[in-house]
């Protein structure tokens, strides 16, 4: 998913309007049969496996025993991670996992596959595992702090810690050999939402940080890592009510996409060009043919889109499907996970 349809860049804050059309793209996006899951299952993430298939992650068997307006007894259920081999789903052991919990993140790239999860659906990861070819093995977190971001790819494996455990720990770290090495941004107050790279010397980070005074509104952040250190990069001219950038998709030093809700931004090596997204984008992917895909699961724009000829096309998906995460494999295959009719769903156009 590291290719892109490149927009003609304008300077700085230029706004490029991309029309949305309702006709479907080529390729029938259909539901892919899932293996048996316990009741109250969910799929939260999907990632390419590097061999033409995908990984999916989530949970199953969650329950809540309600008492008035809260859960008197609650369990996140049990973790789910499966691999699509081309004809069926395969399960691998998660060695070192104890108790209940779910897999919230599955990331793969650069010859590595990592999963992260925890006992609660909190958005934070308190357990990390790496795939060794036959099973997932547990990897110690950098500290006792929960992990708020996990990524891997050609730019390496990175984690962001949710907080400083004792006031001295770095917030952003890179996996180097068998250890975590602190690689903080120049502004250590930054909350890092995503880190992605095309190589070890071309890595981008996005997120949010407070104003210089600390009393003003939070603002979006972009930074670049050259293999040695981070440099704060120019920030897209987003509307003033946009306080954070959620995702970065670098395709080359002069071809980088950033996602901020209803807005997309493209870096051409000199300037950012801001354009409206087809809806509130939760995930952006690019296939090997150079086509961008976007998932917008919320509101009336709950659709899958692809960018073709300068316009966003709504792609037909099974009725009731809301995709929260997508990925691309090969030249034109798209995968997505989410929910349909109150059940987990996986779709693809293979």
C-alpha cells in the first residue's frame, strides 16, 4: 500500500477540490468468508502479509453484565489474529498471551509483522508481539507505560508511549536489534499518531502538540527522520479547527500523503497541497497501480472510495458494510475490515 495517485501540487494552503462521483470502481468488492468466531466478535485492523495475503486482528467473546448504566462485569473476550493464505484463514499461536483481551493493531512491512493489544478496548496497547514465521512471541514494552502507537515497515518498527512513566523515559522509540532506542521528536510534548517510512533514512511522523505557551489550542505536527535525528517539517495549511493529523502515507521523499479527518494533504517535496476528503477518513491506502483508496465509515459518507482521474469514486460494498481499516496488496487488490449488520466483516476485490 505504498503507491499514490499524485495530485498537481499548488503552493502552501491551496485548496484543490476533488469531486465525488457515485459510480462504482472496477472490481467487485465482496464479503470474504470468515472463520468461526465466538459471539460479540470484532475486527479492528488489516495489514498485508508481504506474500499476497493479509493479516486481520480483533477480538471475540466480549461480554458485559449490565447494572443500571454500567458494566458490573466486563471482559474484552479473547484475541483474534488470522492470516489469509489465498484460499483460507490460518491461525497462529500467540505465545506469552495470558488472560482476556483483543488485538487492536496488526502492522506488517519490511519483513516484519507485529501485533499489539490489551485487556481493554481503550485504544492503548499493553502487550506487543512479533511474528517469527510460525508463532507470535511476546516482546517487552519499553517501560510500564501503555503504547499509544505501533508501526512497522521499510522505515523500521516504532512505538509511541502514552505517557512518561517517571518523567525521564522517551516518548517515541525505535526497535534497534533486540532493544528499544529513544528517538524523540524535537518537541517532546508531541503526541505521535503515526510513523511511516519508505526507508530507514526517509521516515515521517504526524500528530499533535500544544501551543508554544501551552495555553492555546493544540496544532497538527509533521516531522521527518533522516536515519539519525528528527527535524520538524512544514505543516499543511489546514483549517484552524483541525488540531491533529492522524495518518501519514509516504510513497517517496517528494510524494507524501497526510490524513486529518475531512482533509487530505499532499507533499511534493516543496509544499503541501490541501484537498477535501470524500468524508471523515479513518484509513488511507495505495495499491501497486498508483491508486489511492479511502475508508469513511461514519455518517452519510459511510463508504469505500478510490481516487481515479482526479475524482473520488464511491466503490460498491456489501449492504450495511462500514469499513474502519483498509489495506492493499498487489497491483489493485483492496482489503477492508469493519462491521456489517452488527457483525464483523472482511471484504476484498480479489
